[in-house]
C-alpha cells in the first residue's frame, strides 16, 4: 500500500497562493473536518488564535486521486531555484502530435499568466518549442508541458 502524502509549499501569502494553484490544477479547498460547519469553527475549537488563521491554506484534488497541497506562511522569502517543481501536463504528452500539443501548452500559459504567473523561458526540443518554464505569483518555478 502506498503512503499518502501532501506537498507543502512555503510562502508569504498562503490563501492568495492557494487560490492561484486551485485555478492552475482544478483543486478545491477540502471540507472542514466532520462535525464542523466551517474551517473557522474548527480553528476556533482547536483554540488557534484568530491572527494565525491565515498562516496556512489547503487544497485537495476534487476526485481524491492526486496529493493534497499545503501552503504555509514562512518569514523568509524565496531566494533560490526550486529543487522540486511541478510539471503541468496539459499538452497530452510527447506522443501527441506537436501541432495539437503546442497550442494547448500556449493556451495554458496565457491562462496562468492572466492569473499572476510569469514566463521564465521557453524550452525547445529538436528545433521547435517543447515546454514553458513559469513561476507562480511568489516565484516558485513550474513547467507547462
């Protein structure tokens, strides 16, 4: 049996960054724990001070297949390139004809730019565009392939 896991992203603004990644991945905020009608009620019941309620944000795959994501506020800003990044595989894979795959990649790049991401660079393979390296609103790198 595989171990369940969560990817945790350190950031300055957990709620804002979670909204970006919810849009990018189609993820949703998970429902509050059983017996609670809201996360605020749960946080209050756990005696978490109200000023700490935005220190974290959480997302889940609505289909329950992918890993959950946690966003945690940290005091320091990002200063170096990620050693781990996400590849958003929107093109269909390299076995999909380039003429079909590349327009999908470009459409996703434009959608994510409108949501606050930036393009770092385009990567080519065999003389034509292959994927785009981007950064989320706080500078975490990811690729659109």
